[in-house]
């Protein structure tokens, strides 16, 4: 047989074998499979058979599943990677998983789910809690008007001493309390703050609460208190974000 032809045959066999080896896992759980199939048992079976798991291959599978809008399966692969410590999740991997959770379960999961137990479970599993990540979750929940869940996260942070609450964190919690439980509960929270925590942030949050719930008399009285403390004056009243109070005050005078 011609030596060049023999070389080509050997190369083609080698290439074919290599291709099958590299794509074995991909072909097993790729987007070409059944969309309703849970991929977790497939991945567990792959590992239990002694096969190697490549991070790059799993990431490629997730990308392909997302392109084909098979978000549930993509989330299954991502969660399996995280749970089994296949790789140390970078902010990019966390962002991908958060995006998939939003697509599969809605933004930040089920609106009816109480987040306190979810956070307790996260910590009991030995996972790290980042203040910045919790603050971002609160912001996202507030944007989506899921104030009850946002309050649950804020209260959980405060109760468990995740960080020392600054006037800004107190202002956020006060705002959420007002939205969820009403201005009387917001007042109670405000009055229980230490003097050093009663700043323009927390005063402003309570003022916003009064205006939002049309408590004009309380709002005007609160504004007067803020004036006496030097927090606001006539020139920067609107900077607190309450044009309604300013208008009502103008009419009264």
C-alpha cells in the first residue's frame, strides 16, 4: 500500500477516535438530547463510571444550552458544577447561574418563597455570604417591587450581624418596613435608632414613607424637625425627593 495513503488512514483513525473521546460527554447530555431530561443523573452516572469531567466542556454545554433556550438544563449543569466543587466559581460563573435562576424560576426565584430559611440553609451548608451580593439582591428585589422579600433579606442581614448597618442600610430597611407594614412600623423602627444613626438618610426615608402614604401632616411636621436639625432648608427641600411635601407646605403658607 502507498505509504502516503497509509499515513492518511492512520491519521483519520486517530482523529476519529480523538473526536469521539472528546465529545462523549457532550453528545451524552448535549442539546441534541431530550429537553425534558434531567441532566443531574446523567452527570452523576458519567462520574461514577470513572470518566473525567472537564470544566471547559461543561461550560461549553451550558453555553450551547443557553443558546437553544434550554435554561432549565443549563441551570442543572451549573448547579451540579457548583454543588460538586468541579471548579471554584468566579463572579462570571455566579452571574451565569443567577441569570439562569432568573430565567427558570423568575427574577430571584419564586416571589412567594420566604428568603430567611433559604439564607439560613445557604450558611449551614458552609457557603460564604458576601455583603455586596446581599445588597445587590435587595436592590434587584426592590426594582421588581418585591418588597417583602427585600425586607426579609435586610432583616436577616441585621439580625445575623452580617455587617454593621450604616445609616444607608437603616434607611433602606426603614423604607421597606414602611412599604410592607405601613408608616407606623416605620416610625417605630426610626425611633429605636441610635442618635448617630438618625441622619439625613434615615430622616429622608421616613419622610418619603409619609409622603408615599399621604400622611401630609406628619410629613410637614417631620420636615420642620429636619429644618430645626439643619438637615434641610427651603433651598434643598426637593433634594430629599419630596416635591409633594414642598407643594403642600407652599399652599399652607
